[in-house]
C-alpha cells in the first residue's frame, strides 16, 4: 500500500477543498474521536479526503516527479539528474552474494537515493555527477525514514537518454528558525558549535539497515558493513539544530571516522578541527518523536563553502526581502 505523509495529504485536501489547514485538522481529529482512537491520523485524513471528494492518489502515467514517489510503489519510472555517486561494493550473506551501489538523483521537485543491485550496480562506473538518468520499473523502500528507489533484475536504466530534460533542482536556503516539519531539500549555512561522540553500528550490505545481533531482519546472517552516525549542533544566528550525519556525510566532516571506533582519543583530536567551522548542509527536516523538536538529516555536506558565493546569496536574499 502507498504511504503518503500526513503533511502531503493535508496539502492535497487544502488545495482541492479550499478549507484552511485548521479546519481540515479539526475534521480529522473529530473523525478519530468518532472511531474511538481505532484509526491513525493518517487513516482519518484519508477518510476526510474521501468525504470531501478529494483524490489523494493518482494513477502514475509516465515518469514520476520525485516528490510524487511514495513508499510501497512498484514498477515506477523516474528521470533525474545525478547529484552524487557512491561506488558499488560486494556483499555476502548466508544465501547469496552480489554487488550493490547507489547514487543520489534530483529534479525540480526533490531528490532521492537510487540503489542498484548486481549487474545494475556495474553501470555506476559510467555515471558521473550532472548526468541525466532514466529509471524504469523500480520499486520503493524506506530506509531510516527516507524513501529509496531500488533497481533489480527487471529494472531498466538509461544514461543521458535523448529528449529527456530535467528542470532546475530547487534547494531552498532557509534559516533554522524558518524550518517546518517534513520539509525536504533544504539548505542550511551555519557554524558547528557542538560535536557529539559518534554512534558506531553494523549494517546489512544489501539494504543498509542496522543489524540485530549480527543478523538482518530481511537478509539473515550477512557480512556486516561498518557504519556510524555523527550528530552535530549547527547554529546560524537564528537558532540551533541537531544535524544527523550518516556514514558518507560523517566521513566528509571527520575523515577516517570509521577507523576511530576503538580510538576515541583520535576522534577528540579530530573533533577540535570541526568545531567552529562554517559548513553548508542540504537535507530533510523531521520531527523527533521523543523530544518533539525538529531535527535535520544531512544528505550532502560542503565542509568548505565558497565565501564569495555565500556572500552573493546572502546579498540576493536581503535584496529580495
């Protein structure tokens, strides 16, 4: 079943019905009360949408824009421009072995990670940043709260196909105090004011999910891949925000961090090099269900942003404002 975030359902109802967000939420909560708490907020939102004649899901025709890709979709096509490429690597489990690689693609509506398996992963050797890719018959999985497009044996992949144009990818530069829950493709510029100790863990080399006692819930016993998450506190003068930097992004901030698992003294020394640095981060906003605060998951990190370019951006923003 497709799973659409509640914020997207609210927006569709708002646009189609003309009701305010407050009125829609009131109807949703009333529906939840009528059903004695036996339905989730998302489920109640679907019922309210149906009662108002709002079509939440549309049948895909042709390549989907990235913002329209939903968890649970299968056999979908999508076009995008390559933002970053991560080389293929080999994996081995109790029952199989193979290759897996991934890349980040984007269009004018958003960005998404594309995971390529086995023979498909070999194609990454031909891909470079800025290329346009056409993906066919992919399926969608969720990993650490993020949607991913997976290409298997039946999927198709074309590099720089003729006649395919990708609109300018829109990255929204925002201040921390302007952020809203579930925003995607946001860019922040700030100073690293705190660096927390990294959390090291093992992941499945296939699905990249954390292992439980050395086993993957989906793939069983596997040869583990080392990974980590490094949390930092970013401050831009308007506020501060915790930024979660997973494996590749953590390596961008602290080179060789995976080798510091058993040597935190080395990490303490490396941490001193990060504190006080101005960095540029792009990623997605999410709500921390425990603290209730907004957190940020980094997709890309520029540890040395160009000062001249940033001054131009700031001047342009101030002029428009």
